[in-house]
């Protein structure tokens, strides 16, 4: 796996930005303070011979394998109540969406279809899962109940639709699509009415939609050419389709990846977005955090190595990510405000990737 794969492999995390109020309250209660973030991370490692899903406490202790089979298991996502985990597995010969209990029990195939099924994201209330499948000949967005019943096709066209992202109220699904002039543009499906709204327009290529916590805005990546590592910007736009006006938040000479909007904001904690910036001519990527108004951009990983796959801790105090500073992917945790309090969470020569925390 090269670094490009490492920094891209959590791109779908941009969808996973919602934590229920109950979940936050219970985490605060169990920690006793706001800076602890002493909850459980999920990740993927091949330390036991092939890709399996593991869990660990956020200080790196209690690393436990949850899957055990010879095929790929990865892309684990907590249910909003943290009692279930959806993930992708190829144990049945093709990509399927599986579900299991938080301790790895009761593993079940939800999709059970010979096509590729992946990119699963929980609805904010935990009753449904959106996913991408090519079962009808090309990539479309589908929704199913959390037990796999009621599988319903949400997008219908011959071009690719991917990166589904639930609005915080669970009523809308943002996604990126290749249907407008074969460049990526962002669309929103209103689920109760079925109405479809095009949010960004060609010829600009825009993708990786990430909802603001209040649902009024979408952050996304804009890419200015078809180069492998084109100049890119982090932008945002209103989610109601009322304007085509973008706000530019950050620019980069090469690709940007994986915007993740924090669910945590208050009078003392501004709304913030995490993302990855890659610099082609030095072959290195870093984790950045920026206020959602474009102010106070901070490079959290100023060193000579590549980092990617950032995720927010549940309380917005810490960030976890994958670092290549030891020559193989290892998971680190740092303070979101300034990159201090750095702690190495994994320590082995295998892959440790595909983080999930909130
Ligand atoms: Ca496996
Ligand atoms: Ca399948
Ligand atoms: Ca399609
Ligand atoms: Ca490792």
C-alpha cells in the first residue's frame, strides 16, 4: 500500500460526522472530564496475516481483534449508539456489507449480493444504512434497514454515484456523482419527497461532501484538473440549493482529501473541519484543522513524513490519524487544537489503517 492509498482510504469518513447527544453525554459521564476522549477506536490491521478489524481504547491499550477469516475485513463504522459495527468483508467472494456486535459477536451479511457493496454509513438515528452498490450495472446509492431488510435504490442513472453522506437530521443524503459532464458534482436527495437538487456544477470537479453539524452547509473538495495530484481547494456551500456561491476555506498546490466536520461546537469551541493536504513535489501529506469560517488553519503534523485518515475524537479534543513516520502505517493521537500531546497508539510492522472513533 502506498501513501496515496493510506490517505485516500478513509475518504468515506467525511460522511460519518454525526454523534447523537445521548452518546456524547454518556461519554462525558463515563470520563468525568471534557479532555479525556477515553472511548474506543476501531481500525484495520493485517498484523495477523490479512486485514481484520480491531478495537482499542484511545490510549492504545486493550487492542482486540473482532474478525477472523482469510479475506479482507475493513472500513468499520460505529452505530450511533455504539452497540453495533458495520464493515465491509470479502469473505463470501465479493464485497459485502456486514454487521456485528461491538465485541465482534453475531457477524451477519446484510447485502448478500454478487455485486460490489460498500461505503456503508449509518443514518443519524441508527435505524438505516446508506451504501453504494453496482448491482444494477453501475454505482448507485442504496438505503437499507440496519437488519438488511428493505434495500431501496436511491439514485438511478448510468454514471457513478458515491460517497453518500446523511444530513444531521437524517432526512437528506448528499453524494457525489459523475452524471454532469463526467466530472464529480455534489447532489442532495431529499428522502421524504424524493426531490433531487444539484448543489455544485460542472465544469469544476467537486466531491467528498461533509455536512455542517446544523445541516445548513456542505464542505467539499474542489479539484482543478485531471492531473493525478491537481491543485485543490477546501470549500463550502449552502445545502439548500439556494446559491451557487462557494466559500473558499483553504487552498493547496496538490490534492486535498477527506474533510471531516466536527460535530462539536460551542461558545468556546468553534466549528472546525479536519482534512489532509498532499504536496506532490515533496511527496508528503499532513493533517490540517481549520475553523469552518476559514480562519485559524493549523498544520497538526509538521514533520518529514506523511499522515492521513484523520478522525475526530468524540469530544472534539483529540484527533487520531495514520502516520508513516516509522516506515509503515501506525496510528497516532494528538490534541486537535495544536497537534501537541502526541501519543503513538499502535506499534508493529503491519498496516494499521482505516480509523473510526466518533
Ligand atoms: Ca479478514
Ligand atoms: Ca456483494
Ligand atoms: Ca449511477
Ligand atoms: Ca503498523
